[in-house]
């Protein structure tokens, strides 16, 4: 499934930093703009739990 999302990004002293506008809790960095984009894609995939099977279980934990 492809999804179009908006990347918000800016340059710091050493890295490109960015967020996904539709999911502002997802933020990462990259040495290049292309690396930042790939890192944001990876972070989004991890956040949406792409690899979690349908029969997953939930448990509340305290951190």
C-alpha cells in the first residue's frame, strides 16, 4: 500500500532533520536529504507496525 505523506525538513549544523506532518511524533535525521527521506520512510513503517500479524496480543506495561 502506497501512501503520500508530507515531509517537513530543515538543515541543522550537521544533519538534515525532518518530521512527517501527518504523524508529528515521527522525527529523524540524515546526513543527506535522501538519507533523511529514507529514514522517515523506515520510521513510519515501524510506527504503523507493518510486520505485526493479525492475531497479535496487547498488554499494558509500565515504563
